[in-house]
C-alpha cells in the first residue's frame, strides 16, 4: 500500500515551517459542534496565526428540506465565493483543523478536494497538537485579501440516495454503535441503519492524543469490516460531516471511498428500509 500520510496530514511542526516559507498555506479553522454553540467565539480565544474562521453550517453546507439531509453539499457558486473570502487562489495549499479530533475540519478537507483543490491537508491532532508543540496563538478575526480561485466540483465521487441501494461494494456507517444498532437516535426521525451497512465508528480512527492511527492499524480496522480495497467503499454518517473524517482515514489506509452526503439524516426522512440491531452479513 502507498504511504499517503503526507498528502492527507500535516504535523504542527510542518505547518509552522510552511507558514514561515515563501509559499505559506491558507489555514482554515473549522470549529463546530452539532447543536452549537457556533465555533467563532472559541476561534477568537486562540487560533493558529493567520487562520480564517469557517462556519460549517453556513459555508460548508446548504440548507433545504429534511429529505435533503442536515448538511447537503453547498451550491458550487456559494462555495467558490466562500473559498475566495478565505483568500484561496488557484494553486494555494490549504490546511484545515478544528478544536478536537478534526471531525468537523475533515468536512472542509473533503469538500475542497471534491471541488478540485489538489493540496488540502489536515493538521494532525488539530489545535491541541499546535498548543502541545508550544506554538503561538492569535486572537484576531482574520479577514484576508479575497482570492480568485476557480473551483471545479465533482473531483471526488458521491452517491445520491437513489444510488445507495444499488451500490455494489462495502457501505460503512461511521456513527456510534448505539445509533447504528437503533438503540438511541438523538437527532434524526428514525433509529437504525441502512440495511447491509457495516459499522466502523469514526472515533476509532484516532489515537488517545487525537491524532490519526498509523496507516497499518487503519488498514486492519477497515479490513475487519470488509473494506480492504478489493471492493468499492462508500461511507455515510449522520449528515455527511464525520463521514468525511472516515474518508480521510481510509485515504491514509490507501483505500479510496465515496461519500453519501445525505447520510442518515436524509435516509431516515424518507420512506426507505431501516435495519436495527448488529450488522448481519452472509459473508461474515
């Protein structure tokens, strides 16, 4: 398997050096929590110097009917306007992070890659790793010179709700086990999972320090669920946010994956089959 770490992740030390270079990256702070409060207040208490705050709900998603899901992909024109507000130009490298584990920041990583931005990386360990390295924090509200980037959406694959049922591969559910089994559902109208899906909770992608597990361990983790690279892989979660983190982990493991953006928030709002209990497969 190829080592993809340096195309997905950047360490705090590497980011610090890059910011001091002749071609510094644009850094995006994507602090966000389901149900709030908005992350802008936390951003103002301390962020990577030069980092631009990104509002996940308003800039990394659109809004529609419940049957569209909670975080549909943003309109391409709106995403391009946001990317220009962040100071992106064609060829600009980008680094994203959030306040803990990069579960939200990975949405920006995936979305920009989907939009054709080739060099987007995640700060491994998120902001805690920057702090642990003893690197400085800033408290200003960064408003960079607007960029002129031209986005080209569609560079990464997605599944529509109509394509999920006919997907011939391994469908991974990245939510917590109790939500997958249907024992609890704090957000969406139905409890359970898409029939045939396999549960690989996103939180298990990380070591206790919030950094991604080594590639070999990630490969073992996904292979145990049948995602070993021999068959196509698709991922969903509650609303398409933490599933992006799963796709980053799969990329580190050398496995390409497709996102179902509507995820459970869309599926559970439609008259579609729902499974509960542990996963059951004829081949396992």
